[in-house]
């Protein structure tokens, strides 16, 4: 199994898409990249902890290639805005890739290079070593599936799922 830690704005969006990908075994929403140990959502959302809302995606590369996981990351968030995704503004919503080792760093760098072809503006995604990852509170895990009537889910998350399905249909589960 391979595990990537990625931040692309609100973790609910990444979580919802990755849970629908064939070969993904687990998705955990959480916080990383900051200085405060065991932060809460309230602390992270204030933008003072240095942590980014992130997901850890564990997947089976014999089912889904790592490149597809990474290319999806650049499809479902805007990697050209610093500390912002839509109306979500602050360092906790930055675009980041947290690598475990040099091999993963190279994979992530290659994904950034591939993504440049699809964006008119410069990609500002930061590439940094993974520090401690803190799982978010239980109510953030699988948020989209647990809260289908939530307005944010229908207005922000659902379009990302539709976009992913349109471009990567063969990699998405039927749902």
C-alpha cells in the first residue's frame, strides 16, 4: 500500500473524491504542516497553527497508479492560488504535498510538472517533508457521504466529484 498526504483546500472535497476511486483503501482527513501538537478543527480554522487541512490517501498501486491519484489532486483543486480555495481563505487552505522520502518527493515534483500543462497561472503548490499528521475529529471523516443535504456538499463538493468522474471515469467506482 502507498500513502500520500495532500492538502488542497477544504479536506472534505479531497476526501469525497478519493473515497470514490478504485484501489483507494482508506482516506483520513486531518491536519499537518504546522507547529501545534494535536490541534483541533477550531484551532486550525483560525489559521494560527500553521497546519493545513489535509488528507492521507492509502491506495493499492496494483489497482490504481500513483500518477492518477496525483493528477486527480491537481484536477479537483486550484493549485494556482496562495492560501485560498474558492471562498476558503487562509494558510489552512493552502495547496501542499507532504512527502515521506526522496522517491515520493520526485513523484510529487513530476505531478506538478504534468499539472503545469493544464493551468494558465503558475502552480504555487508547496512541496514539503511530512511531519506529524493529526487525524481530524470524527465528524470530518467521510463528511460528504454523512451529510448529503449540506449546502456546501451540493454546491462545492458535488461539482468536483462530477468533474473527476467526467475525466477519470474508468478509475471511479459506481456510486
